[in-house]
C-alpha cells in the first residue's frame, strides 16, 4: 500500500477554545479513558464513488480532499489540553497522509470497509496529528472508494453528513461549478458560546440541572456483583412490532415516536429499579440552529432527563415524557465546566454521590423511514409481528464508563434498541428482560388503556431480579462504576451468553434472523450521490453499518451519535 503526503494551504488559522461539545467530550471521555479505549469512539466511513466514475481519477479526488481539508477547520487543527484551557490550534499550511490501496472491482467495497476500520483502530494523538485519516481504494486509475476515519472529538453524526456533503459539492465544483458556501466553523461556534447568547444558554441549563439534581435519586442499580471478564455486554432488539405500535401510540398521544420509546424505557427502568423517578443522561445533538446544522464539528453534549412518572395510564406517561424530554434537549447546551461544578455542589449539599452513568441516545435521524405497508396495523397483525422480534448479542468488552447505554433507532418499519450494560450491576438476564419489557409496554398501551401501576406485572420487571442488598453511597460524582467478575448461563452467541425470548417470561416469542434494512438508512444520512457505504462506531468497538462489510453482509445503520441534528 502506497502513501502520499498531500500539501494544503488553508483559508484561516489561529488558536481558539474548543467548542462546548468538544470540551464535554474531552472532560468526560479523553481524560478518563485509556488511549486504547478511546479508539472505540473513532468513526470509520466509506464513501462509494462507483456512480461518480466520470470524475474519479486519482488526481481529481486528491485535489478534492485537499480542498475539503482547507475549508474545514476541524480537519486541520490540533487539540490541546493546555495551561490556557482546552483549545484548538488551527494550522494554515501543512500536509496530511493519504493511503492508496489497489483492489479489484469485485473486492473493492469490502477492501474499503476493512481499510476504514483499520484507519480507526489507532487512537488519535490530537496534539500531534489531524483528527481525520484518509485513504483511497482504486481499481486501476479509477478511485472507487474514499475510506476515512474521523475522531469523535471533532465530529458526530451531523458532522459526518456535513463532510460527505461538502466532499461531493467540491467534487462537482471541479467540473466547472461553484464551491459550496462556507460552513459554520468551530471558531464561529466557540465565539457564539463565549457571547451573551452562550451565557444565557448556560444559565438556562443551570436552572434545569439544579431543579432535577435537587430531587432525583442519586444513583440507580447500586449493587455490584462479580462479573466478567468480559464485564460489559450488549444486546440488540430488532422489532417491527415495536416500530408499528410505537407509531400508533405516538399518534394517539400526539407526540413523537422517539418520545414514546423513551417513555417505555423510563417505565421499564423504574419498574426494574423500584424507583418512581427516572433520571437519564441523554445525548443532545444541539443542531437546532440552521448554521450549526451544517457545521463540521462537535456540538453534542449531555442533557439531563428526569421524570416523576404519573399515576395514570401509560399514555399519560408518554405525554409527560414528551414534555420533559423537550425541556431536557433544549437545556443541553452549556459550558461543561460550569455544569460539572454544579453537579459537585449539589452532591455536597445533599451529601450524596451522583451516578450519572445511565445514558440514552435517540438515533431517530438514522432510522429507515421506508415501510412495507400502511400504518398503523391492527392488534392481530401487530401480534403476529411480535413473533419476528429478534434479540441478538452485540460485542463484549472490558473498558466502559457507564452502567447502561441504551440507543434507540425507531424507524417506520423496524425499531432497533441497542442495550449495553455493566453486568456487575445489570445481569444479562435483566438486560434481556428490560428490552422485552420496553416492547411489551408499547404494544399493550397501543391498543388499550394500561395503568402505570400494571407495568411490573405486565413485564415481569422488578428489583428482585437485580443483585442485592444496596450499599452506602459516598458523596461526590461517580462516572466509573467499580469492577467485578462472574458468569452468565444461557445460550452462547457472539461472545456473550444470552437467553432466547422464549426462556424469559412473560414474552415468549421465538427469535428469528433479522431482515436486512437496506441502504435507505445510509441514504438519509448521505443523500443519493453515491455515498452508500457509511461505517460508524459505537461504545465498545468499531462497527460496520449501512454498507456491505468485509464479510459481504449488509448491516443496518447504528451508532452512538446524538440524533436530532437535523
């Protein structure tokens, strides 16, 4: 494999603070993870150029990538944890390496996928290298794919979309058109955050966080037991029934499908924990403003969602969740240093240690909107769809800083829930029951009024299936739960032990193979201009998504980015 050193002459330079999103990620991830674990947040991407055959000679693609780097500060900046704070140093001129790999027409796509993953395997040294690595996969003189890996410190899902859009815009411009307009840059965003507007947003966030920190349970799932290795396991639920019934319930409640799924998750968690209040850290994309929407940068931050579940019906809880989630998402932009200080201050006032390690990520923006037939379905048809529900294992790993991570991709024809848990606190059987419970809650509430009080009996979720008894919790803030070792019983699958649905009442539906979701998920992210091979990463490892991977299978788009970017 050959390598070029591509020179660039950028449009600007200078030193400025990291954006709040970058600071949030740096404070809570970069400073706490080992370098080998940080690589799991790198984002591998493949851009398919087969449909662009008329302009894919190597010189054209190299020139397009050069201009892409020159126009976007994030791609020619070094990030530093300096005495002056967390800063970005934008460099006006320099070089970036470009790997070249030859392949065959048959193998080029698989080769590109493998190469993107290879680029993402090494952690980024942000003080010494750029936050992106590029490679070209060629067949003779024609470039078939651009593979790259980008650091999550400088990009989220919205930034990947911006990068791909900018690349194709610049590629068209080389045929005589004009370049796309200059995008909102991280320096623009940092200046806004330092302005009075930014101060107002931080004040609003302080009010929201303090209101909830003063009343929410300090922690959940407190009891550790021996677990692992590997300690962290993942399960994925694929359910057409959940997609259809969530849409029906959302329409009845006049809320979004995303809020419906979040409400079911909150109800399931309260039943499992025995608490009446559910508090989750939600990933907030913060791409509400038109200019930020197209920024190649990282505006995503943590938001605090908290709800005291009402004593009425599940539909009442769905409406209450929608209201609480709306406030949480719009209070998710702030100076992270200020909110960290607030968390510590309120913890000291209450004499507790906040455990903010239950994360929820709404990935609606990455869902497949294609539907095989009209919505909604009858109860009888939905019940048939329950038999198609799949629960499958995800990769296991040792290094992770959360007790639970739940990502939801609620599409029109399929809903995917990915649950990653610390088995020291959430045994694998409890994780399995939690996913089944979310589906069961939505299904039942979509066709009849169900009281919230019925949820434990309906789902079988109760504190009794968790380790006990509870320990004392010291004051402060926890982001790293203590470790342990242990063993799970059940069917072996993909490196973790799981049970089939029929082994865990009250939901006794057999698991079957998931149906491929196709490329429409990816096209929603990238458009139809040939970028049909996006690969993304999630906590715990690099995963292929939305393209044919090295083994030729088609993976549906799934990742850990903050949705709501568009």
